[in-house]
C-alpha cells in the first residue's frame, strides 16, 4: 500500500523570497523583473496575505527602478542590481527591508 506524502507549504518567508528572486528574471527576458513578480502576485494575492503586501512592494520597486534607470541613462541599473541582491538576502534571512526610492504605483 502506497502512502501519499504531501509537500510542505511555503511559509510567508518563502513567498517573499520567491517574489524577490523573480526580479532576476530580467536577465532572462525583457521586463521579466516586473512580469515575474506580477504573475505570482496576481495568482496568490487573494490566498496569501504576505504575497499581496510584499508583491506590491517588489513590483513598485522594480517599476520605479526601471524608470530611474532610464532617467539616469542606465546608471540606475547598477544600483538596482545591488539593492535587489540585498533585498533577496534580507528575504532569505527573514529580515525586514524597505526598498529605497520606490514610487507606490500599486497601493
């Protein structure tokens, strides 16, 4: 007789980490840093409160820094990489992080 094992459910920390990691899809396809977190947010925002709150922050951060990158002729891209890495490490360690210079497009 087979026993059915269930996979552990992701915790709030994991969802935040997934959102931050999806920012790096920009290296795979254009605007992936916005679309990746946006898709996860749209799918999980109603069922996981953490995804709703953190997803808005990550999406706002990525949209804002895309605009800063364009306005600075690409120099903002380097700052975005550093901040995105810091945000991902903070999420992995379950530490709070406020994304700097972020415009609130989604509230």
